[in-house]
C-alpha cells in the first residue's frame, strides 16, 4: 500500500546533521518502496507545514530535543497524526538519563549509580571518587560527555576555564566510570537483534567516533561470552518493554569484562536511534538479512498497527 509519509528531520539540536543524514536515508528508502515522501526540516512552524501536507503518517527521524523528548510527540498527538517510534510519555522518560534509572532500576535493570550535580559545584570538589563520568542528562550521541580521571587535564578540582560540559550545562549527571568495553543492542518490534562491540581507534566512543567513518570498529556479533550476549539482549528487550518503546530502540552498555555478566551495566536507551550509513540499528538488521528499506518499512508498519 502506497502512503504519503512526511519524514521529519534536522531540527536545532546538537544532533541536527546526524538527523539530516538519517532523514534523507529514510526518505530515499521510502521512495524506493513506492511511497510518496515529503521531506520536512524541523522548524518552529512544523505544525503549520504538517497541516498543509496532511500525511498519512510522520516518520520521526529527529535526534535529541525537541524530536526525542516528547515535544514533537505531544504536538503530533494533538494534531491527530500517526508517527513512528515512541510516544510522548516514553520519550519524556527515556531522554532523561536520571528518569530512565528511576523507571528501570526498581525492575532489576543494572545501571550505574551516581547523582545529579550543579556544574558550579565541580569547581569546589569532585562529586564522586575519580575516575567518574559527567554527562548532560538529556543529550544523545555522547554529546557533552567528559571522563574525569586522576591524571586528567581538567584540574583538581575541575577548573572553570577547562573546556567541558560544565561550561554548557547548568546541571550534569555524575556516574562512576565503568572500565571495560562498549556494547550495544538494537530492538526492533519485539526482537533484540544482537550485540555489537564498539572499538574506537582512540579515546572513547564520542560524537566524532560515532559519525566519522573509520574512527570506530564495529564487531558484530561481539566476541563476548554467550551469557553476556544473552544478558545484553534480555536487558535491552526488558528496557524497551518497560519504557513502552515503539518501533526500534537501541540500548547502550558498558561491560567490565573482569566480572563476567555481573560487570554489565545499561547506560541509556535511545528511542530515536540513528539511521545513517554508520548507524548501528541498520547494521545489526543487515547482518540478520533485513535490508535498510525493509527496516524502514517495518518501523512504519508498527506505527500504523
């Protein structure tokens, strides 16, 4: 069945360029499947544009705020438009790393401890023993993440002049640094697709490592013990269900390989995972014989169901 699909992309978050890559890839795939596609670069007049277009469904290819935090979801709900991926309540919770912990940890999902800290507090004392991680509570793609180590060059305590997320955000989430390996698992519909290990060529898996070709090696399936792979898939699927995710999601983990499955910790659940050529959900799907176009169609089908 041919549909008129508006692909919502771009916007003004720190992940705008990634969203444009995702959105254009999705739009090309939908057109190849015979759908009529309207490409919409998210702006403040998005409701007016969508009212004029009157699509059958909106494919939400936005990343970060306001496309991933419930704002767009609430707008589309008010307009009576069907849309892909997670709804308002799920989006509000999952974009906020602290709310995600409050929703998942009581159900036995292992996540790092930590606490919220005012950025100005960092100039007086460390909120946790070093090493620890500082991150914005509601940004994706590792935007604004800093790892504070004993020998790091941020100062001790952190200098107000040192470049870092404390200069951009009033409040940050401080978590213990988990040594070890970076793992990720995609969920499509009601199936965990597999586990990829991410091996940055240098440093950690930050924004540049995620979206610059050649900076990170993707190993799929990850060369890890079966019990750890099973735990990743089980936790990712449980988190997807507990949060009420729709379409696809991606769960990111740190694994301390000196502790077996007990060293596995969920870091966050992405309700709008990337759909770029380097993105992990399309890659895992492809390894399972699901083409990019089929993946996009499945996400649309679930939104319509």
